[in-house]
C-alpha cells in the first residue's frame, strides 16, 4: 500500500507517485494507492493494511502523516513493514533513522529493503515516535505558522520557544517511573525523547537509540538569562543531560502530574491534559532504513 498526502511538501508527494509505484512493483504483485483528504485518513489506511494482505506500507508525507501511519500500525498482529518518504519541516523520525530527506534517495531504500525494528511510545490510546513535551515553551510551538516553518525550517520552533522565555513561569510537576518518584519540584519544561533528534536538532538526546526501549527525560528546572548562554550551545552539542539547569533520567514508563493546567504536546501536536501515563512499546514497528542503521 502506498499512502500519499497530496498537500505535503508543497505537493511534492504527487511528483514521486509514479517512481514509488514502480519501485514497489519490483517486489510486490500489486500496489494499492490511497490519497489522504483529511485528518485521520492515513491512520485508517494504515490500519487497513494490517489485514495480512500487505507486505509493505509506504507513506509519502509530512510529520503528521507519518505519525498517523504509526497510529494505524501500532499493536496490530499482522503489521506490514513501514517505509516512508519524509516531506515535513522537521522530520525527526527520519533524522533518527538516517532516512534521506531527498525523496529520490528515500525511495531508493526500497531497492535494498533493509529493515529495523524500532521503539514507539504509547500515551492513552495514542502512539508517538519522537517526543512528548510539557510546559509553556513546548506549547509555544503551536504558534509557529506554516509560513514561518517554510521560511525558517526547524529553527522556527527554536525562535518561538525563545520568545516563551520571557514569561518564565515555572510550574510544579511530579514524575513517577513505575513505583519510584523520579522528580517532584518546579520546572519550566519537560521533554521526553524516544530518538536522538528533537525539533530538528539531531544531537538533542544523543544518548537515545531507536531500539533502546527507553524514554530519555529532560526537565528544565531552572531558567536564568546568564545560564541560558550555556543552555543553547548544549542543545546543539548534545550536552543537555549534563547541564546544571537540567534534570535528566531514563525510564520505560512514566506517570506525570501537575497542579497547573497543562497539556502534553505529542510529536508536535496538542495532546492530552495532565495527568498522563506513557510507556515504551519496544521494537514495535519494523521500518525500512539504510543498511548502516
């Protein structure tokens, strides 16, 4: 099955349909093409591809389309292998899996057809492949316009997040990992990463592997202008875990609560209000990736 989001990447997806069908046709007897028209379509299509008929699901679209496909595939008994052509602004999942962001190169992976089982996360009845975020800085990404994303790329999120520093309003947050209390104090932001790439910064969580069965949790517990001068370079260098303003730990499951009304951001989209529980689903999705991954 080939799922195409016609509006992704300035309608680039439609330009590569013929090439995608031809490559899939070399390995499969039949290729069924589905076009998304509205939110949720890709999830429905991906779920229908788990009926035992399909060997491969190929998606061409942005981060939202890829996330929807993951939600359609997760915890199904007869999952097809998942391949995708990243046409989004950030493409964190592609970055973590070293999948080329040039469509022709991403499609070329279908020739070798090397696969790898990767972790995803589950929060309530939703699934995610990259990151959970809580806090005023995390919520600032909702204010990034499509025009800003097109012009500045993933730096648009950093710019909008920097504006939120001006508010500097901490909130109290309680985090448990199973039966153990991992954090109970004020915070400015909490990020839970499944992969090394967050908001387009490929070294953000350099400790993370796509199949390590772990959440990598970063809590910004202090925020001052003088210390922010070191915080930004540490984000670029992948040294955030050792920054004095950050609490870092790993977990397989999380229970998060706050006495402030907060909403968790799930893979860049508005998610559920706190409290929430999340867990890692180890090696849940088998993805077509480069041989070196």
